[in-house]
C-alpha cells in the first residue's frame, strides 16, 4: 500500500529535466514565479503549463512515492465522495474516490507537496482510525472529481444495503462506524441541524424572481434549496415544481392562486445535487431514483412554521420533485379574503346560506 513520504526522493524539476520534458529556462521561469507568488515550485509548473499535466503528476508521484490515478472520466458514487465534506475536499485538495472496506479508503491528492495537505491526511487517518491509500492526481482530474459534489452519481453500495449520507461539518464522518441506536440518533441530530439551517441559509428577504435567480446562479446548493423554498413561502405558493427538461435547464414553477408560473431555472449540471439535497432533508433514499418517493420537511422561516410535503417522480430527463407548502400559522382563510367582492360576493353568501 502506498504511503506518502515526508522526505521527497529527488526534486521535481531535476527529474523533469532528466526526462527531457522541460528546459533549463523553464525551471528558471517556474522558480521566478514561485518566488514572486510565494508558491511551491510544483504549483508554478502547473500555472505555467510548460509540461504535460499527466507527466507532471506522474513525476510528482515518483518524488513522493505515490501511484498516479486518472479521475478525469471516473464516476465516483455520491456515497463514496461524500465521506469527505465538499469544503474539506476543496480546502485540502483531497478527494475520496474508492472504498475498499469499512476501514480502508482510497484518496486522490492534488497537492501532495503541500505540508498542510499531508497534515490533514494524517489527522483524518488518526481521528477516524482508518487506513488511507493515497494517490496523486492531475489538477484537471481533481477538479472533475470535485464537480461531482454538485452532480452526484447515485448508486447503491456494493453490499446492496442502502444508506443516506449527510456530509458532516467536522473533518470527516468516521468510516466504518457501526449502525445502531446511537449512530441513528446522531444521524437524526445531524438531519435536524441541516433542516434548522434552512432559514439561516436564506436570511435575507427574497421578494423577486430576479433576486432568486441571482442566488441560484451564484450560491452553493444548500443555499439555493433554502432560497427556492423561502421564495415559495413569500409568494404564498401552494406548490413548487422542480422539472428537468430535455436539452434545457431545469425549470422551477410556483403554483400561485392556482396558476403555475415558470419563474427561475437551474443549470442541468446542478439538478441532481439540488434533488439530492431535498431528498436528504425529507429523509428519502438519495440512491433510489427508479421509483416515486414521498416525505416531508418541517421548517421555520421566522415565526412561520411550514410543513413541506415532498414527492419525487422519475422521468426520462431525471427526477421531478413537487413540494406542497402548508403554512401551519396561516389559519383559516376568511371568505372576504378569497378575492370575491361586490355582487359575486353577495350571490355567493346567499347561495351558501
């Protein structure tokens, strides 16, 4: 099993020169850039793009005693990649791409030369008491893998068992933790925390479709989901429809006064992550996409207590989601408030006597 070394065997620049992949002047350029930016020499080589990215990664692997892994076209199951929270993976340039067993995982390192990355890896290994098999990956491969947090691959585990994964906000959820009453209680606490955060993720008033679309275009999926729901509450919509379209962006329609309004859209690459987030909050099986599912989410926006009934339905373009908004604090609507005035109201009142 590969083990990242803290004592590099040789120098990346020297090995690249020996392989005739770069020239002496290329090394000088990289050294100048590294000194100017206060960066590592390896980072400078990537930035200058003076050597093939895969050759550079393989050379780095030789120096740090790591095998190379190509992740550019590899599909990583969501249940695997989510063992490390997305913010941790991006911060330390580490991605889990395979689980060997409950006590062993394979990870790809984008920057094995960075001491911060190595310390993070050692911390995760010690804290979770697991074996980690590290590999080196190109920057392109790492970015492609990170994109799968927003466009997850939902599959069942090889054991056939189904499990919902909620990325912990600590370093990483312990791998191999036995499922039992205590574990289920912890998962329930995590889920409650996720739901309670909905209002915190969309604190500002969202009063226009333009505001909502701006949040969708520039925010992470958790905040996007919170904003979509909050706008529905503000607009007094009875339903929110999330509909994937063939060759187009996913449209979100709100039913207001009985009429469906198509107001905002979500990029196709974010559709799966958006639906997965809703399914997690509604306690649905995120890796089951072949059959309809029903769930619910109880949330608060200020003093408003909202009961959100969630239904998912598989379509040829992806899963469709419908959320029914029930405002528990709304009370019973008075006849005078349903829109009837003048003679129609008079006739209606006479008719119901």
